[in-house]
């Protein structure tokens, strides 16, 4: 079962180094990871890539590009430039995809339609480089509660519409935390499969109550998401990559040793089957 | 402009009595209110109805019925029974509609599809009484962040699907706080208009950051919702009732005198035009 699990390294934000996080994963049979750019930068890109290669790790994604909307054309170009660097980093790490958290409303804007257009324009601008480098871009629809400040792409269908508009080299990352509530989820996942757009499958759980909108995600099995049903939908849609555990949990899991967190993730993967 | 505003009395939860809240409204030219059942119960239904009638108030809605899902058939029947009482109360107050917050996942269930079926079944069970009494039922889709614990109907389209299935006597309450992020909002509002389902239009604002998932709604103009654009969509869809201000704000507006809150609502209505 561990071979079907990837560890998003955001789950292990307890102060461990990149090498320590990898060791915690390997000790429990996890050979797939998904690091964040700041975690890669902290150890250095070359050393991170060296750790990945020397341990034969699969990198299921690099988190994250995106954050396209900005008030000025200059700001939007800066975002695109940063995304071009992210593509290079993803390529160096041999990542399966670059995950895009697309960004919310720029400045004091109330124009969510305009922000959404900036997202499509931004992805279009980086797409030639992504195609040339062979790194697919995974648009991650985020829960609507992040529409203002993190991502104005808020449903899987919306992400698929953008992907369809842009063509080859763009897909989606399906994170259960963001999409579990969607009344159209089953149809949207089936569509994502037909369109061959599924690039990643992230798991965690939705806690009741949720005490922080960003940093109170739950361990699989501790919340209300039907992880088994969603996994079945994603597999039926033709995606058979690892389930990637991504848990932002400031007050619980980020306070525990990596060894315990990874062991718990491995154990809890069972609730998804 | 005040004549186009209704005051949802949840906005005035500062300890004032029903009569005081009505006085605060009347002092600022507001002659439409939407009370909550606990606020009506506190003064007594007969006295509340007397205050409404003697002041010539319009009651744009009674909040709230709903909360249909339950783990047992007995629990679901209790919910229906309570909703039948709510219909009677709404009729006694002469309310334009009974607002339904439909409820989330019952107990430790992860079956959101099942909960949604319980909602449709519950509304169907109370609908004959609602029709006989002449009180339309307004399904209020709630923001997806409440899917687990408050309402598993989370988009306007989903509410319209249920209404279409159930027929006459069921409509929707469109609260900007819950739907502003929806990429399909414009089309859904147009559909609601074609189907003649719009029964209420609630306003407030989405604050950035939002510090509490339930009790940190903003005053119109203090957040990112394009209230003007949504009002225009709703009016273009044929609804011309008052905009009803519903602000849950434990740390800001609930701490201020009703007179100040109502005055601010009246002033801020301008940002919607």
C-alpha cells in the first residue's frame, strides 16, 4: 500500500530538513514525494534533485506555480516570469507536473471574472515553455472559500474548461479537500478522465468543525470526506497514480515528528480502499 | 433607497428586543424585516405578529426552516414536524417565504449524496402544507464551506434542480455571501428568473481575511463581492424585491448599537447601485 502513496511535503512542515523528510518517507516505504518550492530552495535545487535521484524517488508534482492575477501588467509579467522559473525547477526535479494555485482577486478588485481571465492568460503565456520542457501544468481548483485570496478557479469543471481552451500540456490536480462538496463532482471527474487531464490526486480530510480556513485540514479518516468513493471515481476515470497526502495542519500534524506523521498517513491510506 | 432594503434581524443580534429592533429599523425608514424563529419566540409569536401588523411591516422571510438530514427516520420526521410549525409561524407573520437552510451530513455520515436526498425528501414532505398555507419555501444554497455541518445544497443550480423536481411552491433565496464565487452564477440567476424561483435576495460582504467561517461576514462595501453586478443580474432576472441585509458579525456589528448598524446598512446600500 505505501507504494500507492505520495507524500506532499507540506504535510511535514515541522521544521525538518528536506533530507530528513525524505528519510521519514523512505523509512515507511514511501518512494514518491511532492515538495514545495520553498522547501526545495531551502536545501538548494541541485541538492534536492540529487536527493531525489540518488534515492530513486518519484516526484508526483512540484508545488506550486500560479498566482497570476495582479493589478498591473508589470505585476502579471512578474508572475509569469516566476512561473517560468518554476517550470525549470520542476524539470530539474523530474516532476510529473507543476501544480498551479492560480491566485485570487488582485489588489482591491471585486472583478472575479477579470481575475479568471488573467489566470487563463497567464497559463497561456507560460504554456509554450511548459510544453518545450515537457512539464505538464496541473490547475488545482481550490475550495470556493479561497476564491478571494488564493484561487479564483473553484470547481473541477471550471479548471477543465480552462484546460480545454488551452489545449495540450494542461491538466488538473484533484484535491478532495477542495472538491468533495461539489454536486457535479462525479460527472466532472468522468469528464476529466475522458479529456485525459488528471495529473494528480491529493487527499486529506475535512474536519468538523474546521477551526482555521487554511491550516486545519484533517488526516484521512478524521473527517467527513468519502475518500473511498472519490478514489473510485478517479480510478474509473483512468487515473492510477499515487494518492498524494497533503495536510496543512498547524496545530496537530505540523507539531508531530515526521516519523509519526508518515506512519499515520500510511496506516490511514486504508480508509481510502 | 431605504424602501428597497429589508433588515434581516440576524444583523441586529446585539441583545435588543424584537420591538427595539423594529424601532431601530423604522427610525431609518426601513419597513421590511426578516426575523429568525428564536427572535420571534423570544417575544412570542402573537406579539411579533402584532408588532408587524401595527407598524405595517413587510416580512420578507422567516428564518429558518430546514435541517432535514438525520440519522434515523424518527429524527427526519422530527425535522419535518418542526418545519410544519415554521410554516405556521411564517403564515402568522405574513412572511413572503420560509427560508430553508437545509442541513448538512447527519451524525458521522460521509454520504453527502444521501444527505441531499434527505433534503429533497424533507422538502417534499412539508410542501403540501406550505402550498395549503400559501407560504413559498425558499431553498437557500449555502457556501460550500458549510456543506458538512449546515447545508449540503451549495450552488444555486443545485437548489434550482431541487425546486424543478418538486414543482410549485418552492423557490430560492439568493445570498451573495454564499454564491458570489460561483463561475456559473450569471447563468444560474438567469435560470432562476426564467423559472420564477427567486424569492429573496440577501446581501452582506466577504471580508479578506475572513477570521471566522460563520460569524465574520462584512458590511456591504467592506469586502470583495461585486454587489452591484449581482443585483443587476437578479433584477434582470425579474426579481425586484428588497435587498435583505443579513450580516453575522460577532466581533464587529453585533457589538454596536442597532441604531448605528441600521444607519450604516442604509448608507451602504448605495454601493449596490
